[in-house]
C-alpha cells in the first residue's frame, strides 16, 4: 500500500466510513427503479372491469394472464359473477393482492356487515363506491330494455343537487361504520359529477359535505379530463382527500362533456395508455404531493385496436416506463 494514503486511513473513523458507504448505497438504490413499480413507486394495479368479459368466461385464467402481464394487484369490480370462494382462490393462485374493491351504495346501505366481511376476506383496505344513489329510486322511469343498467343511467341523468347532499350524508354514515371495522370508504368519479347546478357542481358539493376522515376519493383521471377538469388542479386542491388513482386514456379530439354516454362523433373513444389525449407525467408529479396509497389501470371498453388481454400489456408497459 502507498504510505502516502495511510495517514488518511488512520484519521478516518469506522463510523464515518460506514456512514459514507451507507449514504452512497442509498443514493445508488434510489437511482434503480423498483421492479413492477409505477412513477409513484407503488405497485401497478388493474381494475378488473377492464377484463370483465374475460373474467366472466375464465376468471382463473384471466387473473393468471393479468399477473403474467406484470400487474401485482387488482381492484375488484362490483359486477363480478364469480363466487367469493372461487374468486379468492383464483387471486391467491395468481399471486395477486386486492387492496381495494368497488361497491354499490344501495348494497352498503342494506347489507353493510356482509360487505365488510367480504372486504376483510379479500384483504381489502378500501371500499370504494362507484356511482351515487338516491333516496327514492321510484321517481325515475328507466328504460325497461336496459335492466339494472337502465336504472343507474336514469338516476345518473336525473341527479339533483339535493341528491348529492343526500349522498354525502349516507357516505358519512357508512364511512363511520367502515372506519370502525378498520376499512376506509371511498368514492370513484366518472364525468357526470361535474354537472353544474347554478354554478355548483355535484362533485364539489359532495367533497365539501363529506368528512375527510371518513370518505376518501379515488380520482379517475380519465373521466375527470373528459368532464373538462384538470386532475392536477384537484390533486393540488385536495391532497389529503385522494388515496387512490384510476389511470385511463381516451383518443384525442373528444369534446368535454358531463353526460356519461354518447354515440355522437365527438364522444370520447377509449384507447391504450400513451396513445390518447392525457399526459400523465404532470399528473403523477402532482400526485407525489398527495397521499396516494394505490393506483389502478382501467381501460374502458370497447377494445377496438386489440383484445383486452393484449391492451393491458400495452398499458402496463406505459406505466412501468413513465417518468413524471
């Protein structure tokens, strides 16, 4: 050893050396992207509504294909037709976690203990309601040919500001009970929430009237954008309210709207992530300042470019490689 460097070694304490080495290791680890992680350093999840048809025909095979695409966790859809026992086994066999599930408000109002038991059985942390409801559904006249979907569409299209106030009251009540059970209630938006009632939107009124500790929010960035809203603005305004994100895209050129469905030429057309109108880099930059616990890719049907199980691979690669 060169004697000229020996005095330096003698004057460097073991503690200093270990501290420096640890700092260097930590810095190098920060430069290495986590395996299967999103830009928020969270596992990349999939909302199973994306592969709803495939789940109906082959739930076990579909979940294995979801895991093979790279996803580590999923969010259950309230439309699942598989029994709880078979669904739980299929998730376990595929190695998929299930931190969140979607629920319908009428079910939580009428049978909350059973739904809480279901959430616990699947290891969920979040029980997320997907659409609002009303105190008296009989006041609506749905299209009988559409079945249950017709009921939901009639209610969604006929919501009043008083209905939103009623929903906030119900969410606070249910949220108190889910909190006692060690679970967190949430609400997932579409685009109709931003319909204006004399200058006040249903969404903003709902957020204002719900208890921030009892009701968290799952921001569907795609539907918010369709409504003409900026997800960044809401993440910045309510960083403590948002716990979950839905990541989806629509082709460029759509006309912003607060009607849920539309077949006109300007209606939004779903597409794979990175191939549409939404620039997610800035959204994730804002989300870093919020308290996001999980995120889920959700691609809306119809799948016009490729089958759903191929589309989720494109979506996953986009998420894995995105840098905010």
